[in-house]
C-alpha cells in the first residue's frame, strides 16, 4: 500500500523554499508581539504622565445635577417675569383709567363751554336788540309824524336824526364804516366791481362807492363795493 503524503511534504516537493518562507513569517509574527506589547512602557514616561493627567481630571458634574440647577434658574426667571408683567398690567390699567377720567372731564368741559357760549350769545343778542328797539321806536314816531306833517323839511330832519342814532348804536357795538371814497384801493377792505378813467385822479384810486363796507373792530364784516380808476 502507498503511504499518504502530508501537505508539507507535497509543498516541499513542489517548492522547497515555500516552507522556509512560511516558517520565517511565523517566527517574525511571533517575535514582534512582545516588542509591541512592551512599547507603551517606553517613550520617556509619556504613558505614565498620560495616566496621571487622566487621574487628575476633575469629576464632571452629573447631568442630573446640572439639569436640576438649570430648572431652578428657569423657574426664578419665570417668577421675575410674571411679577414684572403683573406690574406692567397694573400700570396700563391705571393709565387707561386716567385717560377715561380725562376724557370724561373734557366732555363735561366742552358741554359747559357750549352752554356758556350759548348763554353769552343770548345776552349779547338781547343787548343788541334793545339798542335797535330804541331806533325802531323813533322810526315809528317819525312815520306817524310824517303822515300829518305839512312841512317836508321836518320829515327830512326826523329821518336824519334816526340815521345818526342808528350810526351811533353801531359805533357803540364796535362797528364802523370802512373809508372808501377818494382812498387808494385795498383788496383787504374794498371790492372792485368796476374800472373807470378820471385824468384828475391817480390810478388805483376809488372815485365811487356803490355799497358801504363795515368792520367790527379789526374784522371786516362787509367789503366796500367800489369803482377804481385805471387811466392806462
């Protein structure tokens, strides 16, 4: 019977150098392991220093304690914010109430002022009416006298007296006539309704008054309607 050859014997017959290389590789791998294991112990003590630094590190705060402190801070901030919000709401309410009171006071003042103006206007109207009632009485007397008068001049004199009384009453009220005849045209007091020529008068001079104008103190009640000279 034939003896069965082993794998090493077969490899040796095929390539005698293959087994030698394989044995060399095994010895290399086996021999390098102790050197690599001993390497961390060398290096001028760097391994020991690293271990000492790691041991010297302070213990980190536990996540639970950090979360507990953060929660307390948040609760304190929320409490402070709520207190501030409450204060602002109270201030806003107070301001609103103050504005409502001011609005009510203003409405009352406006009503009182309106009532006082109406009352004052009524008194002024009564005073003015009383003055003109006296003129009306004199006019009715002159009318009754003119019906039986035989002298026309007496009627004219009576009318002239009433006219003077009327003008005097207006002056007492602060109303006066605006000068116009022979005056320079002033658009603030006069209204030009016609242009005319007159060589004897300067341009922009009033030579005719169609309707008298009046002013109450410094305010124009009615402009004088006039004719203005324009020789050009």
